[in-house]
């Protein structure tokens, strides 16, 4: 019996040459070979009528041979065998090349099942070239099955590969090595390895194939989850900054509001991380408005109790300034000194800030990426927080950490990603989720409308402004290739609103190309209620807090992803007023409209993310992070999410009972996990 980890040269038909070719497909060991799963299947269990066959389709027909096959030599070394066959709906021309030995195989008047790719010119008789065939009577055993299709490479035919795989399966010892712990396998109702590996390559029918696939997808995701789980443990660095334990009640009492349970749970978990002796490495995910800032504030407060400094990095100057004010007021009761660091800071102010950080006089630096520039030095940075982490590269976040000695790391994201997916994308991080909004928030009423509604929307805008509310209007970039045109469109649009539509209201414009000081002036003025309508490109996408804003209008909403629209919508509904979001749809595109409908039906960012995942696949989420995610052999994250959560649950449970997978019954699993950690995940 062959070892799964051994080579494949023992297989009949696999010599040195082919072994080399197979290595190109990543097949080196016996396990590689039997894990080389089909990329697709041809369902030959279904027999089509000739009439229904389409051009280019690969299907089975069952047809009577009408005339005896004629052989013709068209040139030296090229012989044809031609005949015609038909079912009760039509005829088909069949041609074999260089196969005259088949001449006597076909009897006129007898029925055969043919499988092949059809060509069909309009009005012509369909053609089949070199189809596989079998007498109709015996077909049940032969061609009439589900046939696997493999990704191939030059020099390796499907036949050679398939034969090798089947031999490989036969050579695996009995009992078939089982990677899944027996308790996991039975608890989750998963098939045995032997059955699954056989059925995935040679399925008896669609049901058995599905059973096999589920088990193998689980296996793949389970091993991956175990690998991430143990990697997290291993990478857990010790830290010099161990916080002394403290009662959070003192912090809670100082706040102007009562934290939600989700906020408390997350913050107390982080306090535990920071007192553990290991460096915290945690992602805090929470929908817009879920109150991530207060959680960060609690961590900063906690670090300060033990005499440590913190840094908080935000993606834009506007946000940095807003956070600077928030932290200054939240943390003032504890004598925590905050400094602001942004690119547009004057030379003198900057010098002062730098000096205060280096001397330890300042306890918290809030800023843009200016914080990671070279001249910035901390006395004892122990907590590095990055807000809206997707706006920063991995490198930038790492630079922030390098300002301290293995500081605790907290990254915050308002882009909800389904938890299961987050555990894969952020495999090396612990994940906390704020799944609860502060009380008193009303649902933002959302409408997807087209041009015909514009006059009504304008009247509605006027009405809200009349009630003292404020309005955001967001224009997308018109042409992605022309960097300025989004700005230009917004400029023009704002001008039109100002002159023609709302000449009596105060309309202002905010775009990314403006000077920081001008942006700041306009944001301040908007926040103070001096501006009724703020037209902007997506610079307001993140974080800005104006509780009096009650209407968000998004132009050409179909150009935005759902998650981005959700972010934009989060700019309103932050105060006590009923708020609205109007998605102006520029096209009649049904798919775009269906997407926008999702926005109207729910305000839950995690639901929207899951919908985005179903509609557009996981690509968008993975774009968030340049992650060397191992290539999946079988699992497809846009449809295997349920299996993924099951696998993660089971992996977590297993790692609690056997953290290093040292138990003998987990030996095989440990081997696979180590292999994965060494190759794919590093
Ligand atoms: P985000 O998670 O989007 O960063 P913020 O931290 O900016 O959210 O919080 C949004 C708003 O909600 C802020 O005005 C903040 O003061 C307020 N807030 C946060 N937590 C609570 C709470 N538990 N109760 C009431 N208001 C809260
Ligand atoms: Mg925020």
C-alpha cells in the first residue's frame, strides 16, 4: 500500500517524463494526485433530443445508425469514417478521424448513445466529431455517468491523468487515512475520506457527488481554519507593555452616554488582551455609527493608567481633526494630553507636538499618516490604533507599530465583512464585532429612484432644509481614468444647484482636490449648521459626524458597491431626527436596480456585506487586503460560507481541547496544518 506523502512513479503509465509534467500541475505526491479535483463535470446521465442540441454544446444523444459507415482516405495518413444517425427529432452527421477500425462497430438500425461536442450551423444538420459512444443497452454502465473534467497541461491527456488518479485511489491503503477527527466527522455528518475521494473523481450520481464535495470542502476549510488558529497562537509575541488590571467602571462613569453591551464586551476583551503579556493584534469591526471610537478611547484610557502612550491614525485630515476633538473631550477627565499630527500643521505647532510625544508629556497622538513619518518619536508607545484600516496599506500599519516596542495593535473597520470571511482575510488577527447600534437610532429610510423622481426629491430636500435639517449630496467620479472629472462634475453640479435650483439656500462644495484649510473651513461651517447642502465627491465617505444631517442623496448610485453605499448612508441618521437616503439610479439596468433594492430593505451592514458576497463573490472583500490567501482547491467562498462557519467552529473547538494537535489521533491533521502553515500561509 502506498504512502500518501510518497511519489507517484509507481503508477502504471507515469514515467520520469510524465511525472515532470504532472509536477507542473502541482502533483508530486500521491496525496496531490488524489486531491487534484475536477474543475468541472459533464453530466452524461442526461440524454438530449437532437432537435434541442445547441451549437457548441457537449451532451449525450441516443440515436439509431441510419447507414453503414463509409471510410474515405482524404490524404496520406488521414482517413475519415462518416455516417448518419438520428433520433425521433432529427438527424446528426457523425465523423471519426483515423479510426477506420470502428467501421464494423456500428450496426445499421441499432441504437447508440453518443457523447461529444456538437457544431450546428443555422439550418444545417448537426455535426459530431469523434464522439464517445456505447450501445444504448449497455450505456448505463459506460458513457451514461457524470464525467469529471480536469485542468490539463501539454503532454498530459485527460485519459492519462484520469487513469493515474484511479490507480492512485486504488493504491491508498485500507483504512484510508482520515484527516478529520472522528468526532468532528460524525458530528457534522460528513462522509468518510475513502468514499469522498472516490466519489469526487468518479461520482455515481449528482447526489453522491454533492455529499463527497461537501466533505472535501469541509476538510479543506477545516485544515485552513486549524492552520490560522494555531498560527495566531504561535505569532502571539510577548510584549513589554503589560497593563495592570483595572476596573472599567471608572471610565464608564465619565462617558456622556452608556456604552452598548457590544462596546463593553469588545473593550473589556481588549483590556484582557493588553494585560495578558502578549501583544494584542485585534480587528474591531463595526458598522458605521456603532461607536468604535469609544472602544478605542477605553483602550487608550487603559494604556494611560499604566503610564503608556497611544497613537491613533486616521485616513484623512478631516477625520483626524474630528477624532482629535472627540478624544480630547472624552479623555480630558483623566488628564490625558492629546496632540494632533497632520501634514498641514504649521512648523511651530508640529515641533511642539513632536517634542511632547518624545518627552512623554503627551499621552496620545491623533493624526493622519503624518504620524508614521520619520521625525515622530514616542517615549513609550504601547498601543497603536488604525481607524478605517482599509484606507491604509499593510506597510503603513506596520510602520505605526514600529514606533513602539511591540505595541498592542488595534485596527478598526467600518466595512462589515461576514465574520467567517473576516477570520480568513484577517487570519492572523483576533476579531471583535460591534453588532449593536447605540439606542435611539432610527432606521435610515432608503429609496432607490430614477430621474423621473428628481423634481419630487428637490421638493423634499427643500422641505427638510425648511425644518432646519442639512443635506449631503454625493457625486461619483464620472470617468475613473480622468482623475479630475469627478471633481469637475461636482463643481458644475454644485454651481447649478446654487444658481438654478436652490438659489435661496446655502450650497457648498467639498472635494478631494481642495486645500486642507478650505476643506476644514467648509466642514466646520457645515457642522455648525451654516451650510444647508453639502455637495461632495466621496471625501465624506468616512467617519464625518454631523448629527443634524438628515438626508443623503447619492447620484449615479449604481456606480458604487453596496458596502460603499452603506458607508455613505452612515453619514446621516447620527442624530435624533428621522433620516433619509435617496439613491439616484442613472440607468435602467435591472441588475443594478436589484442591488440597490437590497439597500432599501435593510440597514444592517453585515447583511449587506453578505448580500454583496452573494452577488459579487468574495473578490471585493479580499481586495481589502493584499493577502497571500492560499489557493482553494475545491471550496468556493461565494457559495460555501455555511461549510466555512461549520469548519471554523469545529476548528476552534478542537484547538481548545488540543491546542498543539499533539494527541495521536490528530497526528495526520497536525501534519497537514504544519505543511499549510509552512508553505501557503507565510
Ligand atoms: P463609528 O463606529 O462609525 O466610528 P463613532 O465612534 O463615530 O462610530 O460613533 C458614532 C456616534 O455615536 C458618535 O457621535 C458617538 O458619540 C455616539 N456614540 C457612541 N457610542 C454611543 C453609545 N453607547 N450611546 C450613545 N451614543 C454613542
Ligand atoms: Mg469611526
